C-alpha cells in the first residue's frame, strides 16, 4: 500500500514538473510493480511446486484418517516448505479446523504449522486441498490458489462410544444384584425383630421364638435391583442434543449395571411414554436401556459412518441376536427388536408416579434437556420427595455452565429460575458433558 502511494505521488509529480529524475524513479517503480504482478501470477500457477505441506507423521498410503468423538481435539503437526519469498496465508477447507499460524512471511524456508480440529457434531469431515493466498514481497499483489493436502476426520456420535462400552459390559457375564444396608427381600442377614401382621411365616426364626416366648422374624438386606428409575426425556433440538441425552442416559445405565444395580427404564417425549420396563436384573435392565438409547438416537441413519467402526466383543453378546461382526450389523439387530413393555400413554408424569408408588424405587434419575416446561417435573419431584422419601436427580447434558443464566423456555423462565425451582423441592441438578454428568449423578 505504501509503495502504491509512492507510485501515485511520483506520477503526479512527473506530470506537473517534467523532471528527469522523477520520471526515472517512476519508471523504476513501475518496473517493480509489473515484476511483482508477474511474479504473483507465476507463483500462483506453480504453487504446488513452490509451496508444499508435509506432515510430520504421514499416514499409510496418503490420507491418515483420524477417529474422534464430539468435543475431542486433534492436532496435526505439519511443515510448510516455502521456496519463495513474500507471504503465504493458509485456510483449511475442512470445517471446524484452524491452522496456526495461518500466515508465514519472509524468505524461502521451512516453517512449522499446527492443524487443529475439534467439533461437537458427528460426521465425516474430509478435505483434499488447502487454500493458499500468495502475496508479493512488496505487498502490492496477491493471488488465491490451492495446494494438495489430504485429510479425513471421522467423528462418531457420543452414543456410539457409550454403546460399544455397553456391549462389552453385557459380554462380561459378571452383572448381579448388590445388597444394601436396608431391610427388605434378600438373602443376607440384616436383623431380627418382633413379628408384625403381614410378615411371611417363612421368615420366622422358630428357635429364637421358642427361647424368647414370642414370635421373632429374620430380616434380610434388601437387594438394590429395581431401586432406581432411570428416565429419558427425549425432547431435544437437533441431533447434537439427541446425542448428548442418549449418551448420558446410557452412561448412567452402564454405571448402575456395572455396580450390580437393577433399575427401571422410562422413556417419554413429554406427551406419551415410548418405553417402560420394571426394575429387573442389571443385565436385563442394561439391555433394555441400550435398545431404548439406540431407538432414540437412530444411529443407523448414518450406515457409512458405522461401517468404519471396528469393535471386538467378548463372549456373551450373542444373547443380543447379532449375526455379524460389524458395529452396524450389531446395532441394527438391536434396533429391529422391540423394546420390552412398549406402551402408549397420554400422561408420562402419571405413569412415572404410578411406577414409583407401586415399586421399591428409592432413587429417580431424570435425563432431560430442560428446554421445555418444567412444572410437571417439579410437581412429580415434590410428590416423590414428600410422599415417598425418594432421592431425585436431574441430569442435563445440554446445559453448559456459561449458559446457566440464559433464557430457557418460551414462557421466559430462565435456566437459573429452573435451577432454583428444582432445588426448592430437593432435586439435585447436574449439567455438563455426558460422561461427566453421569459420574456426578452416580457419585452424589
């Protein structure tokens, strides 16, 4: 720009003064300008020879495919080999990728670059070339072109990552009931007490009864199978939220089952119940949760993505009816199976209340984006806490800490208002990344 102003000034002076030195200087500058313009055109046309990108760790056979999950970051270290002077600006053709530094100036030589890629969205991100802008040594002219640099990033859904862990967990064959230190139906001794109307005569300890002169029964530690109700509220905006909710729901199911905890499953969309199951063995509960998560997230909608996923499963997964060795065939086989106990209900809130009233549920974990009306949830939580003395937790993987004060629903109820309302009825609210949320809920 400065040189251009000088040329204009000399041109004006040459016209007004007709001075030989001024005209000579102007001629020299015009030659420089013309030379740079030609240089830029030449370099742009031969850019693949003058500017090259070489990866420090090249892949086998050209493109190196990088497999990630949403939120993960990949950094590829690349060398820019520049056989020209001037400035070279680079721009990636791969979405969600940045190049640092994006501009390299100076003489010919080699400069280190970093190609950083990270996204919250699942998909296949590829690029065969990188945009390059070549600017002349004096900065007068620039030209855009591209140079070859093949890249491929495969970002799998979070739910797929958790589902693979679920399949391996189901194949372990080590899931069972876990006793807890409360009285109930079970096998391990808890205490002896005086007989009460309604007690089973099979629990009477006749030896102690004979010595004490009154009827004494034995109580056992209650098995925690069925003591949890895991709820998935499927209302979400877009695939990213669906993926977060399904991954959180399945992560919680994995955590409960791996600890030997049986649990019930309830899936609804705010208006009707799509799936419900009673608390069963951890294995059965986990299988139902897996099918519900896959049905909700519809992973089979991207078969070209799933075919890229390698997985090695231990013995025992045959119970799921798989007849292939790819994740796609396995998940599709699960998807085709009906979720046990599927129902249609106009009132999921009444269904949930009936469930916890009729069963020995002690903990409710509600997975929801909290993007819609929360009044029914608050009412249900109050009844569960007030009438049944239950622990109630809400897991919201769609709420980021930086947006906890933002406006939430159409009624203008902010997320902060929702948090206060839920807290007022004794509900614990956890939010953040799906796996982190699940860990917080299970460790609370």
